[in-house]
C-alpha cells in the first residue's frame, strides 16, 4: 500500500517547526466516576506524539470519546480524563482545548489535546466546511487511529483531503504492514479462525476468506451452523438454520480450491448456558436434542492446534467456545497456545479475541494484535477502508 508515513517525514527533517494534527483513537472505557478503566489506546497513541515532539513540531491531538450529540457538549463527553493520563505517560503538561475548530494556540515543542471531535457539527457526516477549517489548523495531518479507519468522518477522511500533507502515523502504519503481510502477501499455508455467535454478522468475511485461505476454522455459534450444513445434529445449540445454504457454499468454495473447513469431531455440551453448568464431552455425532454445544472437544482442539503449528500465516478473530466459563474454555485455550507456539506470522483482532489473548497471557507470542474491532473485520471482508483510501490518494496525487 503506497502511503506517506509520518516516520519518514520526521527522518527527513520535514517536521521541524510544523503544526502537526494527529487523529488518535482515545475512545477509552470510563467508570461512573469518570476514571479510565483500561488505557491501552492512550498508551498506543504515545509513540506518534513523542515522534512529533522530538521532531520539533507544534502538536495537536484529537479523538472521539463515546457517542456525543453534535453541537451539544456535555461534561461526560470530555477528554479531560484522557488529558490527565496522557500527561502522566508523556511526563509533561497536556492542556485540553475546547472550541478549537477556528484556531489553536500551540508552539513547537508543545502538545495540546483538542476536545472530543465528535461534538463538532458535521464531523460524522464529513461536512466539507468543517474539514476545510480543520485542515487550516495544520501543516501536516497524521492519521494514527486504525479503530476509526473504516469511517469516513471529518477527522479521519475530510481533513486528509484538504491538509497540505496527509500521512499515516506509526500505529496506523504498523496495522497496514501487518494486514498486508497476513492477507496481501501471506506465507502459506494461510489459516483463518473466524468465530462468534452468528454466521450472519460474519458471512461476508467467511465468503471473502474462502477465496484466499487454505484453512478456515470456524467456532462458536458459527461452527454450529456449519455442523448443521455438514448434516450433524446440534440439539438446542445457538445456530442459524436459515444460513445453512450459505455455510455449504463456503465449504464447497473451499473444497473447490483444495482447501477445507474443519468440522468438529467432538464437542463440549451442557444442558444450560450457565457459569456452573456441568460440561460433558461428546462425539459430534452423539449430541442429544436437549444439549447445547458450548465449546469444541479436546480431539478437535488437538487436531486444529496441530494444523495451526504447521501454518505459515494465521488470522484470528473470535474465541471458539464460551471461554469466559472455564469448563468451556479448553478449545480457545488450545487455539491460543497453538498460535503462541506456531512459527507462523499471526495477526489477531476483535474485543473477545483480545480478552482471550490477555486471559492466556500470550500477548508477546502473537505477531500483531490489531487495535481496531470494526475496522479489522472490514479488512477481513476485503473492503478498502476510507482512511487507507484517502491516504493512498494523497500519496499518489
């Protein structure tokens, strides 16, 4: 992907004394007291800011937070908790600036945080007048927010159209590199794990991947639908019977390419979905009418783990069972361990996937952990993300 990179501009000495506008993803969870409960996104924003400051820029940073009403600022929409955490991480004062669209006072060597960008009228619909005003604030626009790369908004797309220079920050650049390595130029075999409760929410992903991957491992409720498509009974398990035809089409498309969708040969079932529900391992052919499938069985997990250890590239989106309950976590734990042990380049994304990675402590064993949920899914669907599109357009223009 041909894009301009902020790191290159810094290395070339083209940032000194310039006004740099960084769009970060600082949409962090807050508790009722307004305190940040998980600061990964704030920490992930720091390298771009430090890079700009070290290069001698006057730095402006903004992000959305929550779902504010445009034109109506409320205290709970404020980035104040983020400014406080960012100041601690940077070891310097980070003033929070409100009503910033018409002008920002910031000098080279300083950084300011611009209040919640989604409070500005026209942000979500990418109104050109707003985008042009924001573009006039800076000499260089830096998109470092992969989590919003699938949205064409004022601070993710519009400003990039009009800013004198538009480029990708280090976090966005790393996402682009990892995605390209995993999907555009993968080392074979390429294995993809797509799991979740519903086929319908990930059908386009499954269809897109079926044209490219060598192994398509399905899990969760999605696997139940594929088991139905394979002629197996699934009791009262979560599934979408109306999408059995689409599941069969994915299986057939894979088979036509000499690839496969492994169907579970054993499963872990319970009579109810509950934290204290007793778990029973059964052959996939022995599922009773009142059984609920809540995980893949140990035989299936071992087989899939062996395949993953032989893979060249692994893409992971979704745990394969109800891993929040330990008695139904064996499959996801086995998959996580196999990815950790595999020499393959691995990329993982999605909230539940990140939770599983954290639970099993394999953060440093995954090749790349994506910071964007919706954006990561749209990449897997084969879509061109708006943020990527405009940065490519500007680089080639």
